[in-house]
């Protein structure tokens, strides 16, 4: 499947943390032609296995997305909401949403019109408590179809921009799931020694739960986590943002130095531009919990630059995505038994 087609379909599917079943099933079907075995675990992480006789390696990108859940129903049928993952309330006014009640219900997020606000209130950003979902139906009908705790997914179409750039919701982190898919496709033409486990993990946005449980079950010799990082936008801090057009890799205490060094060497050998980021403590990605699984899993983090993270218009460069996949493919192809010994020297 073409990467653009895969992303157009997978980003449209609901998959809030803890409710990833539909998107997990879609990803499992996409993985099956390229894997010896594909399973969906009890928490809805997808695990595709390409068997090998070398080191056992876990490659992980998360499939869940941020969103909202119903916290209260007002007298007029408006829905109050709480965040599932890191949703910035400033992006919500005017957004279209789908409420997953007894039926799928389209709604919009509204707020008090600026004309009705005091001068002081107009100077403030919206708080989540100021906002509500309007389903356009009577309060009685709302209560028949919706209950507290139902999921609310943000809606945003998959948009092709100029210069091979795209905008959509849930590129964090289904863009990196697409990197896994491109990599396993490319590995069909390459002899590899590594025993490879491709994981689309659940519940990353609420604590990297799927990465932790998957790493415990697989018990890999080492792992590669994939996630997004911040691309440069006007006024953004230079040290914390990166060029949109090429992959980047993090360095820090949760990153194994030998695995990171090998990633840089393989990028150079393949003429792939690899930017560097630093994470002096946690990376706040699946790499952290993978590294802490069982008695410890040496890990490295490969990242896709992304503009407007945690919005419905997350923007990426397809060249950077394909370069990530090319680098990951070469990395997998280079792994042999000597890597086990080098990890501990």
C-alpha cells in the first residue's frame, strides 16, 4: 500500500488511548503481508514478527491518539469534556468532533461568543471548562445516546500541501507506524539476521503502557522507539525544534550510546541527513518504558519532525518520513550477533 494511502486511511480511524481496537485491527491487516506472524495483544498493541536467528529487536511506534471524553451532560444536552492525553484547550473552539456513544454522533465544539464576553475575559485563553460539544439534538435524545465516559475524537481531514508535505490529525504517531510498514516492506528484499518485532503500541499518550507490556512480553535484546519531535515554526526555540525535512535521533541517559552511535554511522554510510536532539532526563516517548522493562532493554530513539503537534493539522514532510524508513531498514539489515557483545563492552 502506498504510504499516502495508508496514512489517509489510518489517520481517519478512531483510537483514543484505551480504545484502540478499530485502528489496531486495520494496522494488523496492513502488517500481515510482510510478517511471519501478527498478533493483537489484550491491550490492543499490534505485534508483527519477522523471524530471524540473530539478536531479538523490538521496533516500536504508538497507534493511539489524544482526544476527549464526556464528563457531564448539561440541561440543554451540551456535553462537557475531559482530556485523554495532552489536549490543549486553545485548539478546540470551532472544531468538529465525533462522539462515540450508542451511535457515532457528529458534533462541534462551541464556546460563549466573544461578543458576550467581558473585556477581561476576551484577554484570556479558553479553558476546557469554557467549552462544550453541541450535537444539534434535544437534551432528551442526547441522554438516550450518550453517557458519561464516552470517547470524543477530534476530526481533521488528511490534506496534501505543496512540496510533498501533508497535514492531518494523529500523525503523532501513526506517521511512525507508516515508517514501520515501509521498513518491513523493504526488508522483504533483504536478507537479515535479526529477529524483528514490529510493535504498534497502545496507550502511549497516557504513559506508554503498551510499550511497557510489549517489551516485557517480547524481552528483546534491544529496541528502537519511533516518535515525533517538534519542527521549526516562527518564533520557536532553536534548541528545541528541528528542520522538517530530515530525521533526527535523540541523545540522553535513556538512550544507549552504542545503539545511537551505530544509527549515526549507518545514516552517514547511506547519505541520510540525521539531526541530533538531546533529552537530559526522560524522552517522554515509548523509549523510556521500553528501557525499564524487565531487567532493562537498551534502546535508541528515531524521530520524525512534526509541526503543530497535538492538533488536527499535524504537518510533516514525506521525504523525512521515507528517509526515516530507509535508515531503519539499513539499521535492521546491519544487525548481527556481534551487536550483542558490543552492547556490553
